[in-house]
């Protein structure tokens, strides 16, 4: 008799329809088909607010970290200026949005480093969306990412 245990490597929804005869020793691999460095869709506004506060909070005032797209959060988008060479949590947030919600591929993933790979993907995103192509995440680009 085969006993399947719900856990990190074998989520219950992945194994509920598995019969004992269909499991072989080669099936004993961790299930790891989820992208790394992802922000759940419902949390991306809150994660933006946290990243914004870390990068721009002292300069422009902190946002309330409530996960709501209120007037202050929307207005904060006009302060964004991210370019090649920067390293911070807001760069990582933008990379995550490009990868996981806009389906672009950045060579090193959402690492928080605005390198050539991120710059090229930002340029592609700008081209695809009819924006001026400069490779900089400013107010027009961030508005489309948000």
C-alpha cells in the first residue's frame, strides 16, 4: 500500500489523483515547477509600497503599507526613476512584474540588480507597449507595470 503525505515537495493537489500502480521510483522527485522570486499577484501592491518606502520613503514621504491602490500610491509612481547600475528592492519589484506578470525573461531573474539584461527587457517592454525606448523605468513604464 502506498502512503502519500502532504508536504512541501508533494502538494496534496498534485498527488490526490495518483494511483499506487502509477508511481515508480523515478517519480520520487521534488515538485518544483513554480518560478522563484515571485510575488503573489494579490500582494504586489503591498510589496510595491514596501519597496517604494525603502527606496524613496525618506525623500518623498512614506506610503501607508495597506495593499490598496489609493491616491498616494498612484501618485508615488511619478517619482520612480530606475536605470542601469541601480540595486534595490524596487528594481527587484519591477523585475518580478516583468517576469511573472508580463511574461518576459530576465537572464538572472528578479535579483534587484538593474544590469544589461534588465535594461534590454525594459526596452523590449517599452517597444511592445508603444513607449519611448530608453531602457529606464520612469513614470510611463512603471504605470504600465503597475
